[in-house]
C-alpha cells in the first residue's frame, strides 16, 4: 500500500471470489493496514471465479467494513464493484437499499446499454473490462466510446480500465493466450488523458497468473501456477515495478490536468526471448468473438519498448550484445515536457545484454541495463510475460510542467479503423477526433488548420458514420473521392468498431451457449495468501 501511495494511486479494489476461507482474515488485515496508512479500499465481488455471491453475504460485508475510514466513498456512499454477476443483478436492489452503496459493476458480458437496463437500472455507473486490444493492432478507444455514449445519455459515470500486459498459460483453467501488449502501457495513458473518465482502474496490482501486475513480486502469490497447472512459473524473475515509476506524473496529469517533472526517468520492457526461438505451448493471440484465433507470434513483436519522462528533448540509443545503434522516438510530447515513447526492433541472430540510454548533448542522462536477450528456453517454451526495468537520472533538474494544461490541449494525432483511417489521420490532427469513429494517439497545442476551401462533403456511400468526418475534411480541402462526395446520398449506417453501446474485451467464447464472456481471474480463488488487487485513481480535474 505504501508503494501504491507513492505512485499516487488512490485505492485498491479487493477482488474476492466467494467461499475462499482466507477472505475474512485477508480483508481484516487489509483494512487495518489501510487505516494506519491513510489509504483506501473497496470491494469488487467476483461472481465468475467461484460462483455467485449470496446477497446476504454481500450486505454483511459492506455493513461490517464500509464504516471504516479506509473504505473508499463516492458522493459519500461506499463504492462497490463486481467482476460479472449479471444473473444476480436483481440482488443489488436490496443491497443498495440496505447499504446505501454506489454501485459500478463490470458487466462486460453484456452490451453497455443492456447493462444499464438490468434490474430496472440499478447501476450507478459501469466499469469495462476492455483493457486490451482484441486483435494484433494497437489499443483503440472504441469500446470506451460505446460506454461513454450510453452512460452519458443517462448522466452516469464511467470507470475506464488500463492495463500494461496480458499473458496466461493455465490449462487447469482453460486459459492459454496472449493479448497484444507491446506499446499498450504508453498508449492507454494517452487515451486516459483524452477521454478524462471519472475513474481509472488499473488491472492489476498482483495478478501474476495473467501477467498484468504492476506491484512487486511475492512468493506467497505463486500458488496460482500450481493450481492452474501452468507449465512453469512465468512471473518469477520478471519484475514489473518499473511500470509504476512514471505513474505519479501520468496520474497527476489525469487528475489535475497538469503535472510536474521533478526528475527524469526511463522505463524499458520486453520479452527476453525472440518469438521463434522457443515453442509457444499452443498459446494463441486472443480475439473478439467470431474472429479466428491466430498464432501468438503474429501478435507479438521482437522489440524493446521504452518510455522516458523528460524535461526537454533528448536522443535515445540502444545496445544489444555490445552493438550500439541510435534510434528515434515514435512519440514526443508536444512542447518537449512529458513522456517520450519508442521501440527498437532486434534481430534474433544478434542477442545478448541490453542497454537503453537517453542522451542530451552527447552526455548520458539516464540508462537502463536490462536482462539479456537469449534463445535459452524454459522447458522448450518461450516466456511471453514482459521483463520491466527502470531507472531515474542521478542529475537534478528544476521542476518543469507542460506549458498547456489538458483543457488547453486538443488531439493532434489520431487514427481509425478500416476505411476511416485516412480521414481520421487528417481530422484528428486538427482537433476533430470523434469518438466511435476515430481514436486519439497524441495531444498538444491546437494546430493551425489548413486554409478552408469550404467544400461541401458527404459520405459517398450514405454511411452516417462518415458524415462529420467528410464535412470537416472537405471543408479544409481534404476530400478523398473514394469516401466523400459533394452530393448527399441516401442514408445508411455502419460502424468500424464495436457498435455504439456494444461490448468488447479480451474474451473467450462460452462453447456451451455461444455467448461472449470475459475471462475470469481465478487467481482470487486460488491465491491462498493474497487477495487480488486492482488499483483505482479518481478524477479531480474538471478543466477550465
């Protein structure tokens, strides 16, 4: 909890499966510690890991622990979430009546509009489990857009998920897949700044079985690998602490609209084996419903990924096996202050010790020496978990902040799916990046728009989804004939991503009934010594 506070995290979600004998003692210990540290906790009842929670048991736990000074409250009400539980939605009418709780569940197995209607609209907000891409491309905000649209229509808040990675190989739970991670930790925080949700829940603090932990490694949590019949322990020796290093800046930026760089730092992450050097143990890249599963090696890249928090521009150099090469940033913060991000492809024929170094005026600013890249396998298998390293510069700097607050910034770079890519790349660059059709990949000072030609623009095929894009782009002289027309066609509707108010997440298909359901975190059930924590930060920034 002390480490979480240092990272500017506000609360832990205590994810609990029903019927685990250690729940009571673990919860009691957690609240005692949180009260002593001035930290916050809230319950997330897991209805998937070990079946549904009885209504009376939920009420009892809330009545016992909600009065604690450590229990997180929203609008003076004890905050409660779930992992699934749609079939027990009606229980929450009585639970809310008897506890006065503020209820924000994850009911991602149904569409957002359907979740809002369950039990007569019992929810006070919704949490989405869609923290990972469902294909081999980078993370988008289409699912977030669907939730924001549906919730916005009824004036209810959204809890946005963020996660750095996802790999699991547990035949005992019928889970063996990897989600496309790579640049995810950087991308998601850009998206958080753009969307500005009410809360962000980071998945997770200590879920070793799904490889998305940002907390320290703990031998007491490794029982999950035995229980899940994993072929090996893919968390041991693979620290993720570095992913917390820049959180104070990222969280302050989200919560306050601005943040200060008080020390410069570098975070580096990568898989330690080339994707073709070892067997993958039948691991697949996991997809959304009705998509064909793909081999894992089509989802993951042989790259080093790095993010640097800097007070001003600097260059980056990568060394692998003693071979040094200068590389370029993929993203640089507008104005020079903030998080820089890039990656470096490596050749499986040239491996060895890795070092990433940030230089300014030819002198080293900060450097991370990482684990060696190797073709050595673990029982003939590749570890698809990430190794994460980090370092802080020994040189002191004067505190510096971005020149503009988030409310003064706009989208300056974006993308879209399918036919929307070309239009979104143009319109997002000039601040028009509509949710549901485009997604923003960088923010900064508003750019001067091209000279307006004032041309009329309409979707060539009548698709309403293009209407705003064609209108904006054609007005400023960019009017691709294959997509936009000067005359209005008959109206149709299609969507490039999950439909508005839809569902979408790293999922599996329930072969018994064909329904798409989120993958349960069984670690809470079998983590005999530890509760599984996700972490929460809440928004205090309303703009200017």
